[in-house]
C-alpha cells in the first residue's frame, strides 16, 4: 500500500466525459510495464474462453468490463475506503493468451502474474472462462503459498475429464487441489445450486473438506452468517484469493455468462457477501465467466466492474 | 414408475458436448410413438399462441425450451432424486396444432394427451399460451378425474369473453370449471398481482372458492407457509396438476412472455414453491406463456427447462 | 377529483385489442388542450435527454411508456382504488423541448406545467433524464409552494458543475434547493447506493438535512419502516411530489437507463415503497431516466407504466 | 384530391422534435371519424397476425410503422410531388380486429374500409399479415370493381388449405380470384423466389394468367422494363391496388417479417419499382408482413413507413 | 441417387406447422445410423469453434441452421429439381467434437465422414469454424481423391501459424495443400476482399496457382463469367467440393459470423454463383463460420439453410 | 509522410489475439501527446451527440469503432498501399467534449485539431454526430485554407434553424459556407436521397453551386463516373477533406445511425467511391453519425473502421 500521494488516478469525469477516450479499467493509466513505477494492484485481463463447455464469448470480457468500468467512482461508502488514495492501481493490459491451446494459456497466465508479483503488485483478473483460475492459482501459490480460496459460483468446478480432457472450466478446483495449490478445507464455495450429474457429484467436496454454502443454506440467514464467520476464523491474516464466477449470481442479474443456472444470488446479495469479507488479507481476486455476446444492456459487465471495485476496496482496507 | 433399469437416458455431455446434436428435451430420446416402449413421462410441446391477447411468440417455446434444456442434469439435490433412474422420460414431439382455429387445437391437445395416457404415461407439457390448459385438463379429467390444480400466474385467468370469443388465454380456468374439469375449491393460485379491470374481477374467484396467494400474501412468510400446508392437506394423495404460467415470475427473470406484470416472484422463489410441492401425486404439469421472440439470453427458456426438470423430480418422488 | 361520472376512460381492450390503435398513455384520450374539459390529472411526456452524462436515449421514453402502458388496467387492488372512476386522466402529449439548449427546455417544462396547473389539473410526467425535474419543480413551487419531495434514485443528484455546466442530470436537487423550490429537510431519498466520487460527497446532504434511506439502511426492515413513518409525519397533509429515477431499481429490473448501478431495489420492493405513500397529498409525480434504446423486452418501460399507474392511484386516494 | 389549401398537415419538426408527442402515421392528425372533415386518404392499421404460418408479430406493425414514420417528410423529389399540399391524409387508427377468428377480422376490415370509402377517401393500410388482403380487396371490389393488382412478394400467395383452413396468409390471392375480386390476368407479382413445395406450385399462376416477375427475370433489366410497361398498358386508367409484402425485399433490408426468403430485392430496387408505377390510378395500397419483434434497428418499419409515403405520392400524382 | 421412390421426406407443413416438432435439418428424418437404410446425402453438423481467431459461437450453428431450415421447401425452381424425389437425404446428427483439442476434432470429423462415405452417402456439413474444412477434406480425399475445390470466402485461408499453432480457421487451405488433399490449381476462391497483413500475403496463392475471383474482379461481369466457365472446364466430371464461408457474403446479409469483412457479396449474388455450378459432380459441401450469437433475426442461419438446399439441389442434378 | 522506418505499428495479432488488450484504433499506439514523436496522422474521437435530431448515441462511436478496428490489417490491396510503412498513425484519444453545450464542443474540436495540425499531423476523426464537422472545418480552414469537400450523406445538411438553434447536425454545411470555411462550388455530395421538407429545400444547394450526386444519378453509371472525374478535375492537388456520414449508406449496411433513410448505397459501393478518390490530397477526413446503441452485430462500427482505413490509405498514397 502506498501513502496518500498515490500517482495512479482515474480520469476526472467532470473534465472528460465518461463515454470518452480509450477505455481502460476504471479509466486508470494503462501501464503494461511497471519498470520505474510503484504499482500496488494491477487489473489484468485474461481473454480466454477455450475451456468453456457451453456458451463461449468470455474472450471479450476484459474489453466489456473496461467499457463498463468507466461508471465506477473512487470512494466506497459501503466499506468506507477511498481506493485510489490508498493504492496505486493500473490497467496492466491483457495476458497474451493462446486461444487454441489451454495449457499454453495457463502457462502464459502464470508467467504474466509472476512478473507482476515480482514487481511488488497484486492482481485483480478479469477472465476469461473459469479454467483460467488454475493459471492464476499457480502464480499465487508460487508467491504467497496456499491461499484461502473464497469461491462464488453456481457450480463446484470440481469435475474431472470431459472428452478425455483434464483442463476445462469445470475442473479448476480439482486440478488446483491435485497440484497442491490450495487445500480443500480452506476452500469456501458460495451460491452452488441446481441439478447435478449424479448424487455422487458431492463426494469429492466432502472428501476434500470443501465448505459449501449452497443456495438452500444461503437462504437460511443464521447459517449464512455462520459460514462467513468461519471464513474469517479460518482465514485470519492468511493470504486469501477470491474467485467470482458470475454465474453464482442469478442470470436475471448476470445474463451474459456461459453456463447459466436459474435461482441464484441477486447482485445485491453478491455485493453484500463480498463486502462481508472486509478485513481479510486479499492477495488476488478475479471475476470470470462474463460472456458479453450473451449479455444484455451490459448488466453482467457492470456487475463485473462493480466487483472489481469491491475487490480493490477490500485490498485497500485489508492490507 | 420403472425400476432402476430405465432405458431412456439423456445423452452424456462428457462424450458429446451439450451444444451438439439435434436438441430434444433434456437430450432425451425422441419417441413420438410409444408402441413397444415403456414410457413413464412424455415431455410434449404445444406450439400454439393463437389465444394470446398481447405479445405472441409462444409457438416457438417448445423449440426454445428444448435448446435450453440441454444444460439440465440428472440428479436433483434440492429434493433428492435421480430422475432418470426412476422414470423413463422421453421427448414425444409436439402436438400438431391448428394455428388458426383454437377449438381444433384444443381438440388436438386432448387427443394427443389421451393417446399418451392410454399408453400408460403422464405428460409434462411445454406451451403455448395459457389457452392450451383447457385441452390439457380435458384429457387429464378423462383419465384421472378432477385434479387439484396448482396454478402459478400473475393473472387469475378466470376472465370471460373478449371480442365475443370464449376461448383465449385469459379464460381457461373459468372454462375448465364450467366444463366440470376442476372444482374451484381445489384450485390454488400463486403469484397473482397487479391492476385489475374492475373491483369485481375477484368476485368469480370468491364465488368458486378459488384459493389465491397473491403477491402481497406471498410476501407474508407465515401466510405463505399456511397456503402450502393447505395445498398438501387438500391434495393428500389425490391427482394433482401443476400449471405454471411464467408470468407468475417477475419479467426481470422471465422477460420472454406475452403479458408481463412487474413485481412478481423471483425464479429462486418460484423454484422453492415448486419444490414445496414434494410429496404430491402429480399426474401432469405444464409451463406456458414462454415467448422466445421477447426473451433475452434465453432467460425464460432456461427457467422453463428448469421447471420441467422440477416437475419431473416431483413425479419421480411422488408416485 | 371528479365524481364517479368521469368522462375520460381507457379504451376497452375487450373491444379493441391492446396492441391496436394509436398508443396513448393508458389508452386514455389524447387531450393537448383542456379548454372546456374537466381534467384532474394530465400525463405529460418530457422527451429530453440532453442532460445525461452517460447513456442517452431518454428522449424516447414517453413513446415507449405509452406503448407499455396499454397493458395497464383500471382498478388497483393493492391500494384499493378504481382510478378512472375517481379521476379524469388524459394524455396531454409531450412538452415541446429544445433538444440542444437545456435552459430553454427547463423553461418549456415550467410553462407547459403551469398551463396545466392553471387549468386545474395536476401532472404525472414521464421524462426525460433527471435534469427535467428542475423545470417541474419550478412549476410545482409556483403553484403549490415547497413540496415534500420523495425521491427514488441510486444517486443523490446533488452534484455540482461538470464541464463548467451547472445544469445536467446530476444536479437537479442542488439547483432546486438553491432556487428555494424545496427544502433539504423535506427531501426523502430512497435507494441511494454505490461508489462515490469522494467521501465528502455526502457533506451536502448532511448540511441540507436531506433524509437518505440508502440501500444498506433499506435492507434493515425496522429502519425502512421508520423512514416511511417519518415521511408521513413530516408530510402530513402538505403537498408532496414524487420523483422516481428508475435507476433506483436494480438494472436487472430496469436495464434501460442512463447511469445504471448494480445492487438496487427489486421492482416488487419499489412498488411496495410507492404504495406505502398511500394517504399523502400528491400534487405531482414523475418517472425519469428510462432509456428505451438500452431496454430489454420493454422491462423498464413496463415498470415506468406501472409506476405511473401507482402515482395515479395515490392521487385518486389522497386528494 | 383537394386544392392546395389542405388542412391535414404533419406536425412541424422544427417546432416539436420528431421523437416527441403521440406517434401517429407521419405525425398527421388522428381522425378516426371523418364526419364533417374532408379526407382524401386514410392511413389505416390492421393489427392482425392470426393468419401467419411461421413468425407472428405483425400485430405490432401499425404501431411500429407509426413510430418510424415520424422521420418522413413532405415532398417526394423522386417523383416530384408535395403530398400534403395535394391530399388531406389522416391517421384513421386501426381496424378493431378479432385476434382469434380470422373470418371476423376479414369482416371488420371490409366494414371499416367501406366506411372510409363511403366518406370519399381511399386507404393505405398497414398490416398485419397478408391474410388481411382478402378483407381489403372485398372492400375495394365493392367500391371500385376489380382492380389491377400489383403484388410485391417473395411468395405467390396462391396456396390452398393448410390444416384444413382456407384462410391464412398463404392463400389471399387464390381466395380473391375465387371470390371474383380480382382477375388473374390483371395481377402482377414482383420478387417471387426460392424453393417451392412442388413443381406444380406454378400451375395455378399459369392457369389464371398471373404475371410473375420472379427474381431471375427481375435481374434481367430488359425483361423487368417490359414487365412494368405491361403493367402500365394493362392498367391504363383503371383502378389499381398495390399490395406490398415486405418479404419481397431481402431480409437484410427487411429482417422483421414472418416468412423470410433470402436473395430478394434491395430496398433501393423496391422503391424504384414503386416509383415506376407513377401515373397509375391507385385506389388503395398496403404494406404487410412487417413483424416488429423480429425487426432490427427498425429497418423494416422504416421501409414500411417509406413505402407508405411512396404510395401517398403515387396517389397524389395519379388521381 | 435413388429412384423416385425416395423414403426420406420432410415433414408436411400443411399437417404439422413449420414451427412445431423437434427441429432437424429441413424437417428430414434424424438418422444417425444408416444400417439397413438407403441414404444418398447426410446433412451433418460440426459444432466446433475452437479454431476461430475473433468471434466464437459457430458451435451453435448446426442447431441454428436446423431451426432456420424448417422454412425450406422441396422443389428448386431456379435450377429445376425436386430434391427429395431424387435423393434420400437425412439429418445425421453432429460430429462428437472435442471442444478443447482441435486435432482430436479434426480426427473425429474425418472418422464420421468416412463412416458415412462407406455407407454410400455423401455429406453436406454445417460447421463450425473454417478449421473443420481440413477434417472434411481428409475424408473426402480418402474416398474421392483430390477434389476440385470451390471456395467462397472473404479470406484466402492460406495463412500460417498464429501463436505457434498451425491449425486454426485461417490455415485450412494451406494445410490441405501441404497434406496433398487438394491441388492449388484446382482451387477456385470467390469473394476475397479487404485489407491484408502484407503485400506478400498473395504470394502463396500465386505460387500454388490458386484461382481467385476477388471482389473487384467479381464486379466485372465478363471476368466473373470467365471464371465460372473456367471452373466448369477444369472440373468437368471430376469430384468437386464446395466450401462456403458465410463471410464471403457481406455482413449486412450474414451478420452472424466470426471475422466479418464489409463490402461482400449480396446473398442474391451468392445464390446465383452457387446455382452457376449446376452440372458439376459435387461429392461434398459445407457452409461454415455461421455464429448464431452474433446473428440478427436468423439472417445468417436462413442463408445457411438456403445454401444447404442449393447444395442438395446441385447434388440431385449433377450425379 | 515518413520513410519506411515508421515507428507506429499495430499490435501483431499473431502474437496477441485481436480480441485482447486495450482497444485503440487499429491497435495502434495511444499517443495523446505528440511531443518528441513524429506523427503523420492522428485518429481522433469526437464523442458528441448533442446535435442530433432523432436517435442519439453517437457519443459511443469512438469506442465502438476502436473495438471494431481491431480486425483491420495493414496492406490495402484495392488501392495498393501498405499504410503503416508509409505513415506513422496513432490513436490520439478523444476530444474532451462538452456534452451540454454545442458551441463549447465545437471550440474544443477546433482547438484539439489545431494542436495536432501544429504538431505536423493530419486527422481522421470518428464522430460524433454531423454537427462536429463545423469544428473540424474551422481547424482545417485555419491550417489549409478552403478545402474541396467530398461529402457522403443521405442528407444535404444545409438546413437552417430548428427550435431557434443554428447549430445542430442538419446545418453544418450551411454554417461552414457562411463562415467561409468552404465554398459551395467545391462541395461534392454523394448519396443524397429521400423525402424533403419542401421542394425549395434544394434551392440553397443550387444557389451555392453545390454538386450533388443523388441516389438517382448515382445509379446511372455514366453520370456517376462523370461526377468523380469532376471531383478530380476540381480538386487537382488542392487540399481535400472527406466527411462521411454513415447514413449515406443504406441502413441494412449501417443500421446504427441517427436519422436513417432507406434505399442508400451498399457498403461495397461506398468503399468503391472512396477508393475512386485515390490521388487526391486528403488533409483530413471523418466518419460520423455512427450510433452504437442502434447498431447490430457491429455492422456500422465495422464499416466505420473500414472507412478509416480507406482514408488512411488515401492519405498514404496522395501525399
């Protein structure tokens, strides 16, 4: 965290209208190379959707979230922090993904994030489909060790091979556990719901000790509160990583996504959940599975941009 | 109900991706003719929208719900049942409706459903505007007698003639009572709301003893619970029929519909209500008034497909 | 208020279908000139969007709300009033705005509303971006003195100059206070939320004594109830004006708007809030910031039309 | 035709912007009742789509064309006439169709048009699907005898029963010939193309002597010119009726239609063809099969509004 | 080719409306397994878009073209053939692609097409992005040897590696030549246009002797005619394969595509070009690069369905 | 013009996919400040739509064209030039417009362009509605004197006051002539068509000697050719300015625009016209009236991006 003399400030909308100029995240400076610059947080796009099993399009999410983020502002009254007085945040551009080969893309993500980590900054990533999480977690683990993982999603993402392929957007949690990047009992999943392939689909979660606040539990206010208390208790001051699959939110609020499941969180509930993480030591975060070609009125991109701002707020506070 | 050796299974998405192949309901076998086949439930399209008074388009709903249903899965963790291990479910195609003459369409619906009933199967229908309910109820009554009717809707559908016509999507409940297919005091309506033509519009419901959980009552948790208890008490082990007009749900969650009314159920609430019917003996169900030309990102079709799966789940349990 | 022999009635949809004919507000008579006619309430379009800072398009809102309002009916069961038996309501057409010069448009609004006031009628206006409120309040103040202002919005609209301009859709509340049209301690804001430019952005509200039920307070049922009790206590029988910026509602329910903020009211909550104002003496109301080019399936226009009907209901009761 | 002191003039867009006010056709006066008024041409909506065999939605066409027509102007430089200096044209509202019963709708069309004819005016109708043509021709025949029929379409519309129904949007030409309303050798079809049900589908046209400029002939400039010369030769000063199914135009230019066929006219070609009819004695015209729910950016409605203006221009000249 | 007693017929739309039933290509029988059935042509979906470099979504094309193809009919008057009296055509379902690994997908295509070839049938494929062509050509070459290739496209598709990958939708022609599947001097490209990476981008085409009718030449009627004469001269009675990338057509006519280039063919011109191939011995064909998420009013799918019908017509004639 | 060692190059799409990274025009360097940099052409956004009389939205055009321009390439085979080997082209960001005051926006445009001119560069501007042309011409005139003006448009833009305002998107040509920025007899208009306010609307053009190739003349190949010859004869080596209102193109090809007129140029014709200007000395150009909220599948933005590339090509050649 920097002192209040932060240099990286959003363009002032009272001088240049919000709809003007090249769209960078939050209208922040575009700084692909940090040399000689003090950067606290890099917002990083990962335009990859080769791991999706239904609707593609998440490759366009970084651009769409950049566009939507021009409506963001500076001070978060809900958690009480002026983000850009406390952190130098920049738009670091996008990872140069390989749209054809998922393994090469995972490698490129890890490499780019490691560069950023080595420059002393953390990342908030804008996917991409959820397969990109594995690349992110490899970099996070290399820098920070095993993080506590707070995971918003309609799905557990603990699936296994499909069509003989281990790596796709239904498997990053299983792969991350197998690679030792996270530990099951330090994973907290929120928003899971809907039909499953089979009753045994939950076995893996139970075996690994993954904590799941499914939608039925979520609606029980007391249980929800207990769940968040447990997150804070387990996390303490440990490094935490938030991964937010927008399909955790109901498709009425986030229609632009790859594998929608009806009956999810409202965006108001989602924001409240994220704000409830105030005080955690967030070393990285992402929002994934925004698919602009299926979006309406930019609803999903606006939510994505708002979540990025909430993640930045948590980072500005919890450091 | 069949034993666990059910023969009718959805295509495995781990072998053939969900976006591939001819789209049948839930990727189940297309079986228009049941001869020599054991079928428990037939999903049946009714592509008719000639009875609508505002936005047409429900004729395209069976196809749109087929497309959306490819995201469905097999096991319902919310009520605890693996549908396709307990029931042989098939896509029985569509009723050959007459787009010009409502009476002929009602006849075609009754005839086709009776064929299915005679083959020992029940139906889950995908309308079509709500006028198709009358044809369904004629067939249901012929086979099962007067069912308890659980009716989700923003409207009571107890209207009378418009432009001199008795049969349109605002009158099926009145016509069904007049024809003796259902009894008013065994009808339960959920989600009714919004302006009425006149204060006397409620008179018919009162006279017939129709139970109405309007949106104001719905929001009173205690009254809502009492209402569902009453459904279970009245229904007991009697045959029940669920008719779900998607406009019972708020248009933010179900924009693709013919006569939207703001201020309705969320899809999460709707799913919870349907699941609350667990244990009833469901002899038939439908989802109607999905109008794909007015839909966004398939929200309404996805909800329709999810409701079909919930209906199948209730049938798998409550038989 | 007129006696029950009101002359201004909506077209009967049982004779001429709702989708037919020239679309006027609620299918009411189009009466631009009241000479010789008894009119209680004029629904008045203000097709101006020159004051918007992000998405334009509100110039098309009056037409879109007219189209959507054909689904409206006559009797409001939620507050118990048959509007058109108690009030003669007409479509008075649109203010002839100047799309280029905001000051001239504000003048045209004031002039046209004053004509209507002088004819003995009140107005329900359909904006237009929120800058039009200033013109409305000038006319209201001239006729009724300082009203109590109930203000639904995601934003406080108490901003100051942008690009050197005092008048735009972020400043009408500040300008109205400065002009003495309203008093801060008689302004009630509901639904405010989201990031701010700076922590000091709230200072103005505090200094002026504006009452703010932000989204965090709104979710506290007890505090919400207290807030509405306070409105009724402060208002008593005084003239009240309701200004409803649709972005107070969550963009999932009102996607067609200029500066959306995620995490807002549901339309069900919004309707309940408006109905909670039953008993107030409403001398005018508006719904603003509907931008049809960004709308989906007419969601926002339908909400706008429903709000107009609720305002008319309050006027029919509270007079 | 009136003298130059015509009373019915469009609203002046330099005083009231085009996007403002209640939308009538061409911003002309709304005059449902002609008593005491001199009217030359009535623009009349026919919001009926019950006869369509694929995409419905044409019921919304009159409103959509009204909206689009606000961009129209007064003087047609392509044929050289100031329409509203020569004709009193009004918006006569919509026929009160019966959305359920096609026969009753045909009757309502005939009745309403006859009223207008008896008041001394001609009509330009905005459908509605093409089945409405039969009602129009009944009225035209009653007033003017058998007209020469100039018919733009991708289809011949000489089909016969479907699902046992004689009346639907594929049969109006056959039915009109059978009823003696038109004579085959005085019908001229332009734009027909695409696959047919069978090779014998053309037999009827040949037997009746219908003149067909199919798309292959259309592209042969010399043959096209001969065809139009033949129209003028056959028509001379006889009454002519133009029926324009927008699917005659390629769906790139008219996407909002019920049964699109690729490979059609451009809108530029379509306008040129209509202008080529200059000098004919047009006693009525229509544009049909515009389906706004399937339209994009109002392309089809704009084309419909432009065609209405061209028809008015021909009427202003050729009287 | 079969005799006139063909068994595979489209559903009769006069009995079951076009919008009804499970959508198969042209409403033909769904026959994934040809055992015991005489099949002449299999329409085969290839729902793969992993090779696209810009907009994905072609994975949804087979379903979208099935939906659009319900408007197709039986007799092609433009070339004079009743397709289904001469050929047994079926919907053979989709290739079970691997969405993650392009090489496995190419293998699956080759394998499935070879099965079909061995059953004595030819294929018309509906892609998929253009990378699928390589799989198709491997199967075609195995069965028929090197075909004459008629290639509609805005691009030459003779690119080389991108991001180190040899196989993507910009390279199938180069790869096919390298693998010996086709010979450059027997490739005919139509519709190529727009900016290039460098002036040397044409070198490969020249070296390989590929015939290119770019958009400038296309507009020269004489040169266009010479080009088609050359195709017929070179092809004679040899096996021919048509590959139609819809971006050869202008995006106004085919907006739903992955890498649109303005200034292309109209769909009328495209159909005329295909019909100009009458008489060739077509052993296979495809239409690729239809991306339904970017389509409007099904324009591109309708064009795709029409092209499939034209290919079938050529096959019915030219065998 | 620089030598071949140009420093400003688009990002290589074979290394970083086209859908990745912050979107600048043509993926060129973002260089708001030219100090110490050699720049030949600046692409400059003007996000202003306050002068539009119907559909707004052009404020979003610079961003949308940036997004679409990522599909552009380097070499223009149609006129034979590798743009970026001959010119250093950069994205200079957007003019900081005043969305409320048109006069201040015109001033800001003039000021920003003059800065660029003084740095030795020319501009290609992306509007904005057509009112921005006046600001551009003021700067061009200051630097280069009166240019020959080549003006693509459906409208003459020689209107006068509306609502008492002299400056709006219908008047820039008249205002520019009045201010002496251009001379009528050196203005060439292409694509003008459609209804006019009155027969006298053409008087101004005739009086000023403006050359108009309206759509009827355009279709006469010989007259079209003569018109372009005249442009070249009049222009010779004089400074020329191209202003391209996308509504000159038919709305099927450019649906996203403010005041569409059916029956216009195809995009293929438009590109051919622009290329026909090869050899002129282009000192500036713009493309205006792109309104992304009304666009479909980015058709209009893609056309805008293509036109920008053609303008750059002309500049690279004609210097």
